[in-house]
C-alpha cells in the first residue's frame, strides 16, 4: 500500500507548510496499515454530507439530491456498488472511479410517483479500492398524495446571460374545496413565482404556477426549491424543484483542471477548451504559480480555442492548487480556472 507523504508544497511559486492539509491523510493511512480502525471512517470523511431531508413534496414531483464526495488520497477510490433499503429511493453513481482530488456524487432520486406518505431509506455505498469500506447515506421525505405537479419540476433549460426566462407548471389538489395556495416563497433573489388559480370545484383545485428568472441572474447552474405555502389541507408547505443553467459569455472545459499525481520535477501537459457563441481573441493568460506554462500560438479571433497548460512539479511532495486567469477581447470577458495537482515521491 502506498502512503501519502507530506511536507512543503509549492504554491504561488513558494513552498508552504502542508502539515494542516496533509497530516490527517498521512495519519489515517498509517493507522489503517497497522491497527483495526474501522475502514469506513476514512471513507465517510470523503463525503460532504451523509444525511438529507427532502421535506414535503407533491406526488409525482421530481426530487433528487447529490451526496458529493472527494478523493483526498493519492490512491484511486473505486465505488463497487450501491444499494438502497427502500424502493422509494433510486440511487446512482455519477463516477465510479475517482482519482486524486476528483469529485463525484451518489445521486438519490425519490420515486414519488410510486410511493406516498412518510418515507426513509438508507443507501449503502460499497468501496473496494484502495481498501474495502462501506458508507451509509440516509434520506427521508414526505410525499403528499393529494397534490400533483404537471410536469414534475420547473425546467428553465439553458439561458443566455442577460436574458430573462419564464416557465409555468400546473399544481392540482384533490380533496377539500377550500384548499388554496396563499404564498410562494423563493430564497433566490433572481427567482420569483406567482400561483394563479385556474379551476375550482367542490373537491378539486388547480393553479398555474408561473416562474420567472430575471435577466440579472449570474452564470451557473440553478437548482432551487420554491416553497408553496398552502391552507385548507393536511400539509402547509410543499417544495417545488426549479432547474436550469445561465450560460456565461465564456464556457471553459474543464472548469476544474486536474494536472495529475506527479513526481518532483516532472512535467505534464493538459488541454483547456474555451468557447463562446461569438468569435474572440485571448488577450492574456497567467497563473498564480510559477509552476505553470502556457502556449498560445494562434491569436486569431474564433469561437473555440484549445490551450495547452504545462505543469512543472516542484521538488517537494504536497498539493498544488493554482488558479489560471484568462482574459479575452469579448467585451472584457474573463474566466478563472482552478487547477490542482499532487506532487508525490511515492509513485
């Protein structure tokens, strides 16, 4: 078994003390190699969270949660399988093998079209590399049987930056004739919604839920929940999922560049793709670490640029996490790319 070495790391062209960043992984692997410490302890520490409460959702509504994990070790981590204790939840693995500092997720989806009432499940994640371990993730939800959504969530889709977007879904209630939506709450200042009653009878009520994202919304993914505050029913609050993506002027892939696990002094070159809907030139590119080199041989204006990035490892083991700064002539559009690498003599 390889162990993770620790010591000074290179950052911004300098060596820093890496004990606080590396001490725990080093001790962890050392303990695991010679003591009966439960293996799942190291595995659980890769997960940001292990519990999630979906709250109250409508029958048939879309409800998913990503349990994010990050491999903080030099060895690859491989998820062999996952299983759930309840058919009310379907789990899936976004990426089975994670290299050093790579992030992944176990996604839990609630089967709200098949189950109602209070539900809870345990998702068991089995890891078989570099050591065998199991991590348990816990979810719970209340699925309200008398409220349905059509469609199952508000899908805004891809939205150009500076452009507003609107979508509407139907909210239907079956039960008491006095049921109503009294308020729609949003925690996102750029996201507003209005519930307009469209039909009412002695046992059924329908609303159009109109959702709007304003033109000032920043670039990035949108995964928010609106809160429907109701009166006249068994449950007073119901969550509705809103999804979409505000596209930036520049799209960088990957937006987090893993440069690899390398030996001191070793060189490695990776490629970054930068694109836009309009032709543009890259006016400058730099990194906040002397360990990075860039090669831009073509200064022509075009919609897609391929940029080779060369990393030269410093002479001491540790983690390197520089940021690459890119500037263009596209209305002054810029992009910051997070890069990271692990320098290890034990490789």
